[in-house]
């Protein structure tokens, strides 16, 4: 269990690191205010920056979703394996119980 805890913590740290790296990258960088730039253009630049940040967050969350689905698939496969083993053991138990009953009944004859 402790290994799972550290693996989950490591994944969270990696996700945070990826998110922070994506957020810090700037495409083209911001340019200084020009004389002809108006308030509308500043708002447009700000909106573009916000859209870029949201797109990067979406990318990070999509990657995280893929990881979570992969973990869920592995867990489900493991669960199915345990279930099939349980069915097998129950079958063996019933056979042994039947054999035991046959031995007891033959001893009482």
C-alpha cells in the first residue's frame, strides 16, 4: 500500500510539473505596448493568453485521464483474474466436498 501511495504522489507531482511547465511556456512572448495599441487589442491579447492557458490545462487533464484509464484497466484486469481464481477454487472445493461425502457414505455402509 505504501508503494501505491508513493506512486500516486509521484504521478501528482509529475502532473503538477507538466502543468507548470506548460503554463510557463510562452509562444512568441509579449511585446511592449505600441503607440497605436488600444484597450481592445490589450483585451484581445489577454483573451488569447487565457485561451492558450486553458488549452494547455486541457492537454494536461487529457494526459491524466489517459493515465487514470490505464490504471483502471489494469485494476479491472487484476480484479477479473482474482474472480476467475475464486471460481476455480470454489469448483475445487465442491469437488473435494463431494469426494469427502462419498468417502463418509462408503464408510457407513
